[in-house]
C-alpha cells in the first residue's frame, strides 16, 4: 500500500510520542536503569528522544518506573530542547498499563507514536512512514492503527503478527492483520510466524484511548498488553496496517550486556561505512568508534582504535594516528595528529590549525587554539591557550592560560605557573620568543617579543622585547677541589 501525501499535508494532526522506559532491565544485572546504559556514548533512551524530537513531536511523554528519578533527571539534562514530560508507572503491569499512564496527557486530536526506551536505533524515516500510514484516511474512517513489523529468521520472544484466522495464510503480507499474539500465549502454529511486532506503533489518540480503557490482563503473563488493541481495532472495524521494514538494527532491543555490545559494534560499523562512502579512509572500520558527530573533508585518514566524541570536524587531508581520543574539536586542513594523542575540548572546544603536527602523546584541553603549522610534541599539555602560527612546544611542557606568539620555541620541561592556589593568571609570550628548557613562568607575566629566556629560569617579572633573561643561581666552580678524606683509615 502506498500513502499519497495529499491526504495529510498542512492539516496533519500533531504528534505525541510515548516512550516506554519503566522496565527494570533485570538481565543487565546493573544498578543503573537499563535505558541509561550507553550506546555510542549516549543513553539508550536519549537516542529515542533525539529521534522523536527530530520528528517534530509536540510532546514526548516518557513513562518511567525503575530508577525513575535518575532517569528523569538524566534525560532532562541530556535533551534540554526536547518537549519532555514524565509520568510514573508503579508497579509495572505491562506495556498497555504503561501507555495508560501517559493517556491523560495525550491530545485527543493527535497521532500517538509509541516507542521503547530500550530500542535506540529506530530510524527517522521508518517512523515518518509509519506515522503517515496511521494518518491515512479512508472514506469515513479517521486514521488507522499502524504497526511497525519485521520478518525475522528467529522470531523467538517477539509478538507475532497474525494476519488471518486461517493459519495457513499467516505471514502473507497482503492478508489483513488480525492480531498480535505474544510468544507466551501463542499456539505452535502461531509461533511459526516469522513476522513480528517491533514494539513500535502509531495510532490516532482518539482511537487509542477507549481501547486502552478496555484492556485486561487475562493472558499467560498476567500483564496488560498494549498489543491487545489490535484485536479491538479489528472488532471496531478500524483498519490495521503493518508497515514492514527490513533493517533489523533499527528495531533491535537491548536486554543484556551482550546485546548492548553487539548493537554498539553494528552501529559503529554502520557509521564507519557511511564515512568511508564519503571518502574517509579508515584503516579498519571494525576498530573505529564515533560517539557523536564527525564531519570530514576530502582525503582524511584515520588509523586504528581512534575514538571521536561530541562534535568533531576534520579538514581536508587530516591524518589521525592510531589510538587517539578526540572530543569536541576542529582539526583544520593538512594537520597531523600522531598516535596516542588525547584532545578534549569539552565546552570551550579545541582548534588545531592547518598543517599543525600534534603528538605522539600530546594532550590538548579545553580552550587550546593552535595556529597554522604549530608543533606540539610528546607529553605536552595545553589548556586555555592560544598558540600563534609556527609556535613549537615539542617536549614535556605545560601551557595553561597563555597567549603564545608566532614562531615561539617553548623549551622542554617548561611550564606556566598559572594558578596561585586561588586564582588563574595569564602568561603572555611575544612573537619569536625562545624559552629555554625547564623554565617556570610565574603568571601573570609577559615575555617581550624576540626575547630569550635562559634554561632553568624561574620568572616572576615581565621582560623587555629582545632581552636575554636568566633567572637562576649563577654557576660557581672551584678549581682543583679536594673532597674530604676519612681521618682514621681502617676503622669503622
Ligand atoms: C513487547 C511486545 C511484543 C514485541 C516486543 C518488541 C507487548 C505486550 N509485547 O514485548 O509484541 O514483539 O515488545 O520488542 O507489548 N515497559 C514499561 N512498563 C511495563 C512493561 C514494559 O515501561 O509495565 C517498557 C519496557 O521498559 C520496555 C518496553 O516497555 O522499554 C517493552 O517492554 P518489554 O517487557 O521488553 O516487552 P516485550 O515482552 O519485549
Ligand atoms: Ca523487550
């Protein structure tokens, strides 16, 4: 069946989303509520909320139960833009009972989309099509019940889509849907049906509410099954349509750590493939992790075991060595990040300028802004500092709260002492300055342009442009120095 767009355009009903997230997730064997376990760095339920938000939901009602407070607080914090509402379900008497808790909040004229908090990768396009199916109007009938289904080789555990009373025809995609039968209530013949309910449905609220009120728990599990509304729809003469998809990843649920890890790997592989399709060269798509968004220009190369978090962008020709962790950062064209480098911009972000060379073993922290051609070498930490074009800090150094001019050479072992125990202070290093090894620059302090600071200096006063400054004890040598000798050799 196809759904012409002319049936619902400007006058489409509003969308209300119900996310069921009250279950305990016993098989996770964790004190953390299941829907807060992370996939690609984000709680399972947050993925679902992101998708619902992108669909333009006017309200997203999350049904919470186990760990309700923690779930509500975490999800509100992670999705501040989402139109979230929470309702509590206690005790948890089944999926029908869960949606009953949300019903009073749902606008009668809206379309209701039911999602599960533990099915994180449900796709926007499949849901759009499902919603459109439910909004389809036939002569006299205002909308219909639309079920998202999939055919599985091993349907164990899922509710089966029963298409006719005649079991011989069950599974025929053209036959009318009659019911969903839960695994535990199914006859052997029904268990053989491979088409299953994914746990996702769209339905007009005005239809849903009276059906919810009629649910009972006369079944093998003694639960109020949401899926029983299918039979009610059939009885009421409301059309039931199955929107069938092929992509099992989108409807995969998480019940235990094994499934969570499998879903993570499949999702990561899919993200890797999408990047490679854009031309990104991944040394091994099986050893790549994206926990956020990665945008890449042409000819980016990424070696094995790299993790990208938050929003990261890589300019043309950027090369990332093995075992790097890069979060909240912009790496500009031609820059090279050598192995084992850790970059985390958190809120302030990190910018690595064009053709810069970073690492191996470098650490860039929030507010590091490195200009073109900067070199940052091993065991160098940079926080909240601006480095001008061509500046170099190649070994074992710390730059915090500093402005470093162009072409500065910052010696091995040198540090900015930016924190006096109460406040942070800035260090300003002018263009073309040479800081020797093992210097301590006690902020606030300014090193004038073109100046030189002798190795081992501890500076607490600013220096003039072009000056050589040495601030350490003067070297003293005593020629022919005789070391003391023992008075009574032989005695202890
Ligand atoms: C449900 C469907 C089944 C479908 C399967 C797809 C029912 C009766 N069955 O079965 O047809 O094939 O999903 O995965 O709906 N939840 C609550 N409160 C409750 C019970 C569950 O919020 O009282 C939440 C759970 O946290 C979970 C979701 O609802 O996020 C689904 O519940 P679950 O118990 O996993 O349903 P299934 O038995 O898998
Ligand atoms: Ca389930």
